[in-house]
């Protein structure tokens, strides 16, 4: 369902960078919405190999405002990262719509028109966090 309301910002992508952008937008009191193509939290991580691990320890891989908990073996697994990202978006009550696939962004009378497979969002600014 598309939004009829003009948002200050629409963020495209609900992975790490989209969530970090959302954190700072929320903190700044900005009216925003995150559009994520995936059907579940975690960005691209849920679709990665079962054996995938971060190349850095949890304390070096945290998003703003909330440290990632250490994991066994020192380097977080795919599932550890997915759980962290899902909990992060809940912790900060980030307004995420999913699954929404963005097809294009065009100028409009209101600012920007974000065309998707679920309608059109209107925004003053867009952050591409894909």
C-alpha cells in the first residue's frame, strides 16, 4: 500500500545502511519511511550462505546507538547478524514497508516521486541505501 502522505525522506533499502539512516532520521525528528524489497528483516543477509561470517568482530560491526552483542568464535555468523538487524529495527520502531520494490525515482511537483510495485511514495528527499 503506497503512502499518500508527503514524507520528508524516503529511504530505499532496509539493510545496514538503511537502518543506520533511519536511526539518525528518527533522532533528528524527520518524517520518513524505509522501503525494503525483502520480505523479512536483515537486508541481504538472510539469503547469504549459511557459513557466512563477518570479517570483523561484533564490536566493530555495530550500527549507531546499539552495540552488536559478541558472538561465539568472535566473528558474527549470518544468523547472528540477521537477528541483530531484526532486533535493531524493532528497538527503534523504524517505519519499514516490505516487500516494496522501487522501480524509479522521478521529480514531481511535491519534490520526488518514488515509483514502486506497490504504488507511489512522495518525498522531499530520497536516500538510496541499497
